[in-house]
C-alpha cells in the first residue's frame, strides 16, 4: 500500500513534469502596424515561441484608449503587456526622468550603453513598485519639434506657441521656462487639435510623427533632436508572479532580442518616413541653432532632478558619456 507521503510526492512529480499551459500574451501598442515598435513586437512573439518550445507567443493589439486607462488594465492583469513612451511614468517612477532629460545623451552610442547596461536594468527594476515588470527599452530615435505655421530654428521661436505635452511629463515645466505654452493632450486627440488650430505644434520622433499623419496638419519638422526618450515594454506583475522561472527567463530573452531588432530596423524606418513626409509636402528644417536649445533646456531639465536616486543615476549616465568621448 502506498503511503500518503509517497502518494503526495508522486503527484508533485507529475505536476512538475507537466508543462505550463500555453499562453498568448496580449500586448497593447498605440503605433500602427508598420511602426518599428509593432514589428519588434511580432519579432518578440517569434522569439518567445523559440524560447518556450512553441508554448507561448505574443499578440499585438491596437490601443484605442488613453495610456492612463490601459495602464490600469495592465496592472490588473487584464492585459499582459504594453509599450509606452517613458514620459508616461515620470510622475510615478522617478528614475524614468533621467533618460528623458534634454540632451542627456551625447550620442546614440551613449544612449545604447546606458539603456543596455546596469543603469538601464536599475531603471527597469523600479517599475515593480508600480505593479509592472520592465522588460526592455525600444529606441525610437531623437525627438524634435514640429509646427503648423512657422519653422522653429531658435529656442525663442517657441515663445507663445501651444506645444502638446503628455500628462505628467517633464517637458511641461521645461517648455514653460522658455516661454512656450505646454498643452496637455492625449496622443489620440493631437491630430484633430492640430487640424483645427487648437495646437501650434508638438515634439515627436520622426517615424511616429509621420506615422500619425501629422505632416498633413503640421508640415514643419525642425531637427532640434532635444531628447532621446525611449519607449518601454512593461509586463503585468500580477501575471508575472504566476509564471514559472523558466517562462520569465524566456520572456526576458525574447524582449531583449526584440529591442535589438527594433534598433536594427529603426534607421531604415526613419529614411522611409522622411521620404513619405516630403512626398506629402512636409518641410524639414536642418539649419537649427541647436546650441540655443541646449543652453535653455538643459538647465531647466536639471532643476527637475531633485531626489538622491535621480541625482545618482544622472551622475552615472554622465560618467558613461565622458568615458565614451
């Protein structure tokens, strides 16, 4: 006769031998299917299949609600994952402010060294306090100002202009300090406000600006390249805690691989976006007095670095830049 202890041991061994149930992790993204971020998500799904012997995959869903609403759905575990601009987290994850500061990165190489290394890992770890697991960063290129009526060449050109900002992000006080009028508006409402003249402009990376059809209503794009805010892939901690260690590792590997893939296709996406925008009548402004933006925006950004954690991260980021020079 089998003892109770031996019986329990047998059942436990059987349970451990059974693979975890297959999952199709749903991930929300605001960008259109042709955007590098969306293509990277598809790549992530392919890599996750490889990592889990075909058990798990990823399915991209078009985000149709505001970031604030969908973020709550991710935290609750109703949606597994999402891709957001890092600016969304400025009010709740203080460490996210540092890689969002104007001109904090001296080059793409500087940004990559920071985000791919221990500093990036430290920033991602801070998302857990908000019920999220930070998996990786997507490098979407530098952000620049775009406008409806006049070209932006000098920092003074921003004076009096209504410039769209995201709720809670640090660009609001920075723009206010240079005489602009920061206008808080969700992404899904920006196009219509530009069209009717309720906004004078905004700031966006080149690919997203073209993909959102902004050249139709805001044709001037000035290469100020004032910050290089990445997007971040987050996973619901509520769901994450229920995954096996093996599946968690597989997700991390797949996410990091998708970040490298995103970076590999970004340059071509920028070239394609520029050609498409020019064909639609957009004008690119290259003769920008970038130093005027640096002199005004960098000090304004530094005033927003207030906590000891932020200051230490900033010191580390700057140290990496000096080492690479």
